[in-house]
């Protein structure tokens, strides 16, 4: 749809599709399907045929990189029953990097930092949530926020940009 809410256009006609994220250039819409095993798809924003991006294991879309060339997703499979974060090409294919993100929990989304150099996520310890970042070039994660009480529920939105 247009920024003013006019000219809405239905792109898919499946069931159990959600969590749509537009690519930065506006050419694609990435989305999650849970009609079968959870998979990640993309479709041209002008309409057309959906394309599978990630269909291995139980994969959940987290975010599209700022340059639109990669996606951040979480996955689990028989070899890795605990959900983990990974990066893959936005054109599909296997993960190019699996991330070691301490204390990340699947109900706390993760996302790219605006410069695309790090991943941000919500870290929950003892019921307190804070935003942390991990540089993709390596190095330890570091906290961005330092909340010390349980009144910081809005922190999940901060991590999404």
C-alpha cells in the first residue's frame, strides 16, 4: 500500500502467513509461513510468484539486512533442537553464518543494526530485558541498555530499530 494507507494490494493468498518485512529498496516483501513446517518466503512487492528463501528445519524470519542482500533468521532442526540465529542470502540457500548469541530467546526478536555491521537482540536475565549487540566481524557482545527493573518491556521495539 501507499504510505498514506491507500491502494492496498494483496500479494499472497495462502494461510498462516505473517511477519512481512519489505526489502530496503522496496522491491521485495519477505514473510513467514507456518502452513507446514515454518518457512521463509519472498514475493515481488508489485505482485508475482512467491519464492522460497529458507525451507530447512524450523526457520523463522527475524529481519532483512539494511542493504537487502541478507536475512537474519532463527532455526532449529534435529541436530540443533535449541533455536539459533543465522544469516543467509536474501536469494535463498544455506546459512552463510550461524551466530553465537548468548542468552537469546526465540520470543525476543533479533535484528540488524542500521549499519548492517552487528546484530541486536533482547537479552533477558532474571526477568529483566536489555538490548545487546554483537559485531558480525567478531568480538564479544555488548549491552546497549542497562535497565535494572522489570518496567523495560518496550525494549523489544528498540531492538527492532
